[in-house]
C-alpha cells in the first residue's frame, strides 16, 4: 500500500491528504436540512448529513489528491449510525481509488491490538468465512504500550499489504508534556522515532517502509531531526493550516527525493467555504471551495519544496 | 460515578471487575451454532453469539460484582455489527445496575478527544436534540498526547458525573519500553502518575477522585510506588489471572481503607469453563463456571487484603 501511496503522490504531484473530520457545524444548512427532514434530528440524521457532506468533498477533490484521512472520533461521537457513516465514507473513497488512512489512534496490549488490527486493516474469521470490518488501507497507532502493542498491527499489515503511521510527535500544544521529556540526553519522541525506524526496516515497500510515523507540522525543527532519525519512514504530517503549520515549515519533513512525507489538512479543506478567502463560493458550492483550497495547498507545498 | 462504584464495591465486598472481552474461540459451541443458524457465518452471526454469551455471564455474576469492563476492540473487530453488540452489552449491564468501564483507550488532540468523550461518556448535540452514543460510565484514556488530549474527557466527566482511568503503567510485557524510561531520575510512568494525581485533585468524589489510573497487576512493585504517588486516585488493575497477576501481588494497589483499587479479570472469568479447575461445569453451564470463578477471585483478593 505504501507503493500505491507513493505512485499516487507522484501522479497527482500532491503529497497531501484531506482529513475527512466532519463536525456538524461545518456542514452546510441545505445538507443538514435535507438529512433531518428524512431522518429527524437523530443520530441517523447526523450520520446522513456527514455522509452527504463527505461525498460532495470527495467527488470534488478525488482527482487531485492521493489519499484521505477520516478521523474516526468525529463519526464515533454519533454512536453506531456515525460509525456506519465512517464505513460508508471509507468504502466510497476506496471506490474512487483513494488511499484511505484511518485515523483511529488505537493501541493496546498484544491480544487487543490484534483485534483492532484485524478489524481495521485485516479480516476477521467467523467460522469458515472471513470479513473486513472497516477495511482502511493505513491506520494510525499509539505507541505508549511499546512493541507488543504495535507488532500485531505490523503482522496484519505484512499479510494484507497495508500500512501504519505511528504517533511520534503529535501536533497539539501539550504534546511536549511527555513526548519532549529527556531520556539519556534525547527526548522521548526521538526514542519512539528510532523504534519506528527499526520496526520499519524489516517491512519495506520499494522505496519506503510501510511502517510510517506521525509528526506534527507545528513542530518543524523536531520534524527536521526526526527526518534524519527515520530516513526510510514515511511521515504523516498533521497540523497544516487550521492548526498553524505553513508550507515553508514543511520542507524538512521531506527527503531530497521530494518524497517521505504526506501533509494533512482537515478543516482548512473541508470547511474552506467558511473562510473569508473562499466565501465567494457560498455555502451551496462548499465542495468547489474545498477543491480550490486543495489546489492552493498543493501550490503552497510544491512551491516550498521547489524553493528549498 | 466514582461514589457509586465505591458504594457497590462496599456492598459486594468485591473490588473486582469482570472484563467482557469475548473471543469467538471462548464462546460455547451451542451459542455459536444457534447464532450462525439464525444469521449465518456473518459479522451479524458473530455479534449475536458474543451478545448471548455476554448476557449469560452478566446474568450469572451481576449480583456478585460492582462493575464490568467490556474491551471495545473485541467488538470492533467485527465491524458495525460487533459495535452494536458492544452497545447492547453496555446497555444491558447498566440495566443490571452494574458500573460500566468502557475499555476504549482513546486519546487524541483536543477537538478529537472531545468527540470521543462526547460519544462515550457524554451526549452529542444534533440540532435541538442530544444523544448518548455509547453511554459508558467510565472510559480508559491514553495519555501520550498530554493534558490537552485528556482534559476534554475530564470536562465531560465533570458535567455528566462520569469517570476515567488513564493509562499509567500497562500490564503487557513490553510496557517498560517507553513507560519505564528514566526522566530526571524517575520513570515516565511516575511522571504520568503524578499528572493523573494532579488532574484528579480538582475532580474529587467523596473519598476518591473520578480521574483514575490504570496500573498492571503484573508490576506489583511499581504499583506500590504509584499507590503513594496517587493517594486519592482509584486504580484499575488489569492483568490478574490469565496475564499472571495473583491476589498476594495486589495488596499494595489498595490503600489502608481497603479501597483505592479495582482488579480486572477477563479470560479467567469469562472463559473459566475452559480451565481444568472448572471443567466439571461443562460447556453448557459456562456461566455457572464464571460465577464460581468470580467467587474464587473475590476470596483470593479479600484473603490477601485481610492477611496484609
């Protein structure tokens, strides 16, 4: 799957991923009204609104981008109907040949991580049959439990040709509270990064490992160091746009080959129509605003990479 | 909810929680056959088998125990139907007046943690209405992202009178890889424990905080230290039984008042009938075997507490 991701990045010339993290407050009135008219102000109504909203954005951007990253929490908050909208979104994006990164941040003791891995990236056995529960292509994983919480995910990736992005340095303001603490002269995130690089070594695609890392755009200096600690690791970079990351900050997340990173934007793309910059599109044409925001993001990042 | 948990522990004299972590391989043949006859060898069939299996165990043990801890991964692996069985299990346990600890180990950046918190412990707003997506009483949370990944959970707990158990030192063999690393002379898990104690201080029930911690039974010496680092923190202790923890190892997780900890056993209870010790119950009476295993666990722990 890492090979497919790289091929698609080359083809689109866009090392970016659109974060499908819908909040009801982002969803244009006409979509909410229609969904609530059909299902009432219910979890099912919210799920329908999310699904229709996502579909519009995916249809308007899928030819420009290699991948999407739905954040499962935004669906899970609406219970079972929300998770059905998540699954529908994953399936639809796959039907559009997009690489789907499930932002699930799971991680537990071995046997439990194995269940998550099977449910999200693999197939679960039921008697003589087997089924993919959610069927994402990549998943994000939390490393706090160490190797035996991560390895079951790696095993499933190996079997199914899927991939991971393991949290190394997250984009949020308080990520340093534990991740930056110094251990034997180096911050925890470097130790985690080193471990990710090790896990990745035995699990290589053609150019990069399918065991990737998450490093926030909001910490470009740390990204620079982690790029060197993990030379063959693909880095998923959240925090661009709404969280404060800019194109020029991002160049050090990439290798000299122009690869090695994929930058996520969520709100900045999916709720672009709410920004002054794209207000002229209007609420009805929210998806066209998202398309324009994708184009601008590609330009920002390509420009920064060309000027490095 | 921490007050309710403590009241129920006192009433049952059982500081234990039954981990409802069903694997298909644990489920007696007659339950699987019936479910597959009705739904086929499908995700729905697996979910029905899990639900019937859980119901049997809950019916057979609910008068003896204060709480259950369903591990969501074991349901999530079966996709949407699996998660419907999770929800059904949560609802059923609540109808039996059991405290439900959702072992979800979520944790993300602020806005995302807020969505998880709302979905599992709070209510999500849909237009003028609001709904509880999953409605557990407590949830487990991963601290790797620091305060702003945890605080949205705390906010919802405060509003809804719910509670958390935050991972401090996990029970798995490789938990030390990052958690035991030394920072300024003390292991990471102590720093996390100290933080949990701080978060808890402002969020007190009558005797203990509703911001609890997870510390594995498999590390009794560390439990002893963490008990002192977090005097007002309730500790959820996984790893008893199948993972290797024994009653005598557990006394130091408790305070002198005999409170402050709740010990989880999953496989050791729910698949008791598979152990030689309980084999005489037979597969059909699997739930009676679970009841006996609960009684023995209570005796083991009470005995150890009385002999401390």
